[in-house]
C-alpha cells in the first residue's frame, strides 16, 4: 500500500446547527493550487461556540485563516515550519477575537482548533481546546493532544481520575479557545516521525466524548478504508447519544521510505 488516504464526515447531531468545520488540504483537495510537496498536507477540525450563529462564524474563520500557513515563507526544516504554524495560530486567534468584539451578535464567540501537518516523514500537531488528535500505530491507540479543559487540569493535578472525568458535569468547560482572549497563553505543539501504516484521527468532542478509546481503536483497526472508518465513528457516536455535532477526519499513511512520505 503506497500513498496517503483520507476521508472526513461532519454531522449536526442533536444540536440546532452545525458549528464544526473541517479543513483538508491534500492531493485532490487543493483548489487553491498550493505546492503540497513544498508545504505539506494540512488537516484540521474546529468546534465553534457562541450564541446564534456565532460558533459557526468562529470555526469557519479558524479553518479559513489557518490556510495562511501556506502563504508564509517556507524553509526546509521542521523547526521553521513549527514556528510558522504557531504564528498562524496566533493570527487566527487575533482575527477571531477582533471579529467577536466587533458585533454584538458575535460577542464571546470562540472555537477549538486542532491541526495536523504532514510534511515529508514528519507529523506536526498544533492544538487549542478540546477537539482531539489520535494516532493508531501498530495496534496501539494514543491520544496525542491534551484537552484544554478545567476537568483535564483536575486530572493532571490528581483531583479526578480519568474515568470520573468522562462524566464530570464540568468536562466541557474550556480553559482556552481560539478567540477567547486577544492573546493565546498556550498552544499544544508536538512533532514526531510518521511511520508506514500510521492512522491519524482528528475529531471534535461530539465523537471523543461519546466513544471510549477501546471503541475508537476497534473501529480504526477493523476498517482499512478511511471513509468507512469515519462513517463508523460518527454513526457510533450518534447511536450512543452524543449531545454535540460529531465530526471526524481519518488519515491513513501508506509507505514512508528514505525519510519521505510517498504521496
């Protein structure tokens, strides 16, 4: 199996509107003609929050502004790419914040934003909020992002167990979102090598909040086709009564050779 395969799905669920937004800039999904060999492949999920349509505005702005990454100067090392991605996150945050204070109907809007950049044989992650990025590697599922929530902080500090956190009444209370403040205090940033056969899942909490790790792992293991995996994840989240929009992107890595992803 060579190449890279991916798919996405987003469903409104029980919410009155769909405030999740997805971004995929990859082979076959590149209408702006970006140089993907030079810049890499970019995937992102955003889960908007705000009254009326404000959440939709925030998440849409986030994914659109994130594409500014492709407009910045590109250097041939991962440290420079990481720095540019972080800079873009700060610009996205500032744009959403300024928009939120410009009109009463958009006041206090915000959004999560979790992005995966695959460049050559490197995966670079940037993250704000409680949307998540997982990686399945050789049968082992790992959550790569840390939730920026009050409950996640309580788990880190030993006040709650991970099991109790899943049902805690404040589990959706975010410590930080894109657009909540004029400056971001924290961006979750990770960098690691891509391995042949890796599977990445980006999802909003409408999926991760409804499905435990064992279920997610089983679905990703049993379905080689990314579209089938996306459908199964979202369908199962809906079946289990998720209370939010349910969105997922599945990226399956094919062959990595000589430090390069074969796309």
